C-alpha cells in the first residue's frame, strides 16, 4: 500500500514539473516566431559590410585654369631659345600650361564619394554610392528607402 502511494506521489510530482516546464517552453517559442515575422516585414533592411571613400575629379572645368596655364606656359616658353626655337618653345609652353592648368582646376573642384556595400536581409549584396564622407560603419543596420540608405 505504501508503494502505491509513493508511486502516486511521484507521478503527481512528475506531472506538476511537466506542467510547470511546458509553460516556459511555450512562452519562449512565441518571441522567436514574432522575430521571424519582423524580419519578413523588412525586406529592404541590411547590414553594412564595407565602405570605401575616394575623390573624384570634376568632369568639366570652366576653362579659366586652361587659359591661365596657357598664358603662364607661353611666357615661360618665350624665355627659352631664339628665332624659330623660341616660337616652338612658346607654343609648347602654352599647350603644356593649358593642359596643366585644366588638370589643376579639375582637381580643385573634386568631390568626395563613398561606396557602401550592404548585405541585404533577403539575401545578396547591394552597393550604394553616396556623396561625402561615410555616414555608416561596418556592422551598422540600415534600410533602403527611396533608393537611399537610412539608419535602421
């Protein structure tokens, strides 16, 4: 008789532990399911994996640099040689000065750009080019909105 009551007590104890243990397991499963739903909601989200900053020279110049360079180059070329040699040196100086002046002007109007590489939540990678210094660092969570990156 004593054995039957021990077995009954043990069964009741196991049932109580099983019932108490099942509640936390069910509660833990709910946030996991909720998190998957939120990830599915944000298909335009991602994580920054790299950034690269560089300078890009202006595509066109106003011509002031080329004109100024041609004048300075022509004056310097005119100081060399005599006769036809002086004429050739003046022309060469003007052409070289114009080229150098154009390059200097273009470099003065250069712009800074940053390529931001993002691993998207839905898979794959995308690269976004932004003007200016980097706004994001590696590991930052971002979202694409109207073709631009914003912090998530």
